C-alpha cells in the first residue's frame, strides 16, 4: 500500500514538472526574458550590494552573466528534478536499468521541449539547451542513486 502512494506521488510530481516545463517553453520571448530579468534583479539586489554603485559597463557585464546563469541554471534544475523523480518512479517498478531509462526519458523530453520552443514567438530551440537538460537529468539520477546507495550502506552497518 505504501509503495502505491509513493508511486502516485511521484507520478504527480512528474506530471507537474512536465507541465511546468511546457508552460515555460510556451512563453513568448518577451515574457520569458521579463521573468529571467525579474529573478536576476532580485538575486543581484539580495546578494551583491555593490551592483547599484558599480560602473555601467561592469553592471552590463554582470547582468549578462547573471541572466545566462539563471536561464541555463533553470534548465538544469528543472531536468535535475525530472530525472530524479523519473529514476525514483522507475526504480519502484524495477531496479534494472532504471537510471538509464530515467535519463533517456528526461533527455528526450528536453529535446521535445526545445522543439516546442521553436513554435513560441521570440524563442529558439538550442542544442546546447538539450545538452544542459540532459546533464541536469543525469545529475538528478546520479544524486538519487548515490543517496540511495549511501542509505543502503548505512542500514547494512
């Protein structure tokens, strides 16, 4: 019974992640940029008190770097969570090749996500983003695998 609830919860998490990724990809370029700019503005205000008094040229350089980090970090994080959730779900059904299947499914969805962006005004599908998505998924699978392995060792001791 407990396994059934865990699977149901994981399915819900996965569906929410898939929907969130699709919704972010459906945003037009202007809305997407506005969201990223808002996050960057909050982060810079929160973590770097020297941003406002910095020279304009330095501000522009920092801004561009921060936007790139936030946008690519969002890709990696979304797919890290997706890869981890898929791995846990597939592992609950059968441990054999769960990691490879979870990573493959997440990476394929990353490719689909980039194709989806081609149909959103002002957006582009990028191979580099697919690679970032696949890397995030691999990291998510690896982290959960490692945590489960450590937990199993601890129980054994």
